[in-house]
């Protein structure tokens, strides 16, 4: 399809444009995990950096580790998904 067909639906098929719209909605869907501090260091971070908010955005996963970003956006960290010494995943 020509470049003009993508920017002007009257000049080409609207189907490719609908495909682009559905792809952008999939990109907006994010995964979240709730965490609870286990250690005193984690409790300090939870209070001061995470504003006592349990929900975290999952930024990525690799080899049993999960990279999280706090809702406040001030703290990013890795946790072991199965058994972390600092954080508990609350289901």
C-alpha cells in the first residue's frame, strides 16, 4: 500500500489502519504485581520511595527474575519471582 493510502483512508483500504489501532491497544496493556516488604530495608524503601503503594508495573522478566517499577516511578528493582529475601509477591 502506498504511503498516501495510510494517511488518507479515502485513497486506500481502511483495514491496515484498523490493524494499527488494535496493535496500539495491545501495547497499552501492562502487567502489574503487588508486593509487600519483608526486610527492614524493603520497608524503608516501601515507605519513602514507593509511597506505601503495593502495586508495581512489570517492566520485564528473565530467568526467574522480575524487573518492577513502582507506581510512584521513583523506585525500580528486581525480585526473584519464586522466593525473594526482600519482597513478597501478594497474589
